[in-house]
């Protein structure tokens, strides 16, 4: 039976196969994850709340009985998972990383939680995040900062930082999270895991505390592209009947990914914006990724873009006022219960006029049309670096020097991800290499609306050739 640190070398796909053949039991796997939480959460601060261990073990025992009794629900059955502490789980505290909701206990499961539980996954607890998901660093003034397991002097990224750290270290095999400007993809890139932001509306937001409703996406962090496909297959689907919903049929993502043969597919690399400022090691690893795609038979070519100077402003002019609207009542009555950073962002939201907000919406529609044409006529998918820098140190939170150009760290981390929240296109970040300092670097693959199987297939083919899911494990100190 596979035991101990060897668990950390297995993807969800491999684990599920071993669970089905009784080589591994859900109880063994659950104990492995809980042991990691006990050992390392005080150092890395990945979890805010851990479910009572007796309840976790009881669910693992139940999963084992069901599987041995022939009631196998699929590849998530018996797999431990966690959720960003902004997603509701019935009876479990959901703080949203804030002081205001420090004692809030939801009475419902979010739709995504309900669905993944029905798939047989075992709930472990809630992951740390930036306050109200309002940040990209993983820094939290109330619950402590999440640390990057590759180097604890560096940030995890955020706002789903605890989720990325949990998966990276084997505290959980799956983490559900949200992404409003890059909150799944950025920490995944910085921590060496896979972060999937599906198409806007592909996964229900019911039971998820909002940040900016028209930009918020629910997705997942996993160890491989196949794993992300399995999770997406489980959590996709309609909202409750009184909510807006996509009526797109849910594909069998895992089967499509396994059988994918996209040789000859066109991959577009933008000539503009995404490479204006780029750490030299990130640039080197990106070009190595391009060469790998070419060796797989993909046709890679440059594409031109318009209106790139509008990417950040249009996203900001929607993100800030929508967040301010969400917090309107609390901001009037509990102003001092926000951290200074979040309070300042909410103030900035009041300064965006209705005209600017509506203008941003108009520009985003134009950007969507531009990218729809590109992804129909010029490329099957687009690739860019997920972040233009590796994980910064905690003393680099304000500004960072990139080749002699000083940028705000927040804008540097968000630069390559925000556009795909504005447009709602699906995007996945996958790890592609390590810097000289042994810090992970990710590449983002973007596809057309409801084209998740396309971007996951490209990621899967790359992973199979390079066996990347074996290479990107946290340092051995967090796996033993």
C-alpha cells in the first residue's frame, strides 16, 4: 500500500485509480492530509478553520464503505478537499478573511460545495485569503499571512493563497476558490500548482460571498490539468432556478482531455502588452514552454492586439465600485472593522462615476469581440505568462524592480490575468519551470467561452510530455 511521503507524488487521477483498487483507502489519504495540516499550518497559515477531525474521519469511513460496496461515485470519491474561506459550507465558520464576519456560520452549502460533496469528496476545512478576497498577495491583517512553501520569506499570492498552499503541500488534493482579477491563477503560478478559472457562469456562485459580481468566477486549484478537468466536471452546472445561469451542456472533460490530439492547433502569443515588463527568468521559461508546444506539433505564432492601454482601467472601474456597492451598509456602520488596505479600496470605489463604470462596460464588450475574432480566425488558444514576476518577498509588497522599471507589486501580479476576468474567458495557469532561486513560474492558457476542454487538453498534453506534476512539489521539508 502506498504510504507516507509517496502520496505527495501522486495526482488525483493516480490516487483515484489506487482507491478504486484498494491500494489506497480514503482513510489513509485523509490521515495524510490531516497530518500535513497539523505539522505545517502553523508555519504556512493555509487554513483558517479545520473541520472537527472526528467528522472528517467519519466521512472517510463512509466513503470507504461506499466504494467497497460497489457504490463508486467517480474520481473525486474519497479525495480530501478544502475551500476558500469565502465559500459557504453548512455549519462551518466562513470569515471571508475579515473581522466583520469572524463569527459567521452559514446555514447552507454553496452550490459548488454541494456538488463536490455529492461526488464523494471529503471536506477538510476553509483556506486563508486576503480580507474579503480583496487583494493579490495572500497577506491578511486579521488571520495572518499565507507563506509560500517554496520559500517562506516570499508571498503565496492571493487572494486564494491558502488554497494554493494547501494543494502544493499535500494538505488537500483539491481546493475550491474564487477569481476576480487573478485570485486562483496568480497563487497557483507562484506556488507551482494548477489554477483554473472557468468561463463566467460555468460554475455557480450561489453561496459565495461576492467581491465584484460581474467579475467573480468560481474555480479550482489542483495538481494537474486532468485533476482540474475532473473537478470542473463535478462542480459545473446551473445556478438555482432564481439565478442567472449558463445552459451549456457539461462536457465529459476528463475523457475529452485524455483523448485529445490537438496536433496542428494554432497557439497565439500576443505581441503587445503582456511582454512589456517581464522578469528575465520568467521570459526564459515562457520561451521554453513555447518550444515544448512546437515539439508537440502545435503551430505557434504572434498575434496583434488593440486597446491594451485600457485593460487595467476598465477592470478597475468595474472592480472597485462593485465591491463598494457590496459593502455599502457595513462601510457606513463598521468602517473601522476593515483593514486600512480594504478601506482605501472601498473609498476608491466611491470615486468611480456611473459614466466611467458604464464606459468600462462598453469597452469590455469591444475587447470581448476582439478576442472572439482572434480565437475564431487566428488561434485556437492564447498563451501568456501568468505573472510577470516570480513570488516577491514580503518586503517587496509595495513596489518591485523589473529590469530597471519600478512597478507597483499589486499591478505587476495582476497585469496578465485581469483581462480574462473582464471578458469572462476561461483560463488555466500551469507550472512550467523554476527560477534559479527555485521559485515556480506559471503560464496561462486562454480559450474561447466554454472552451475549457481545449485549454485543459493543451495543458494535459504538455504535462504528459514533461511530467510536470512530478516536478512541482513543495520542498521536501513540507512533504515528509
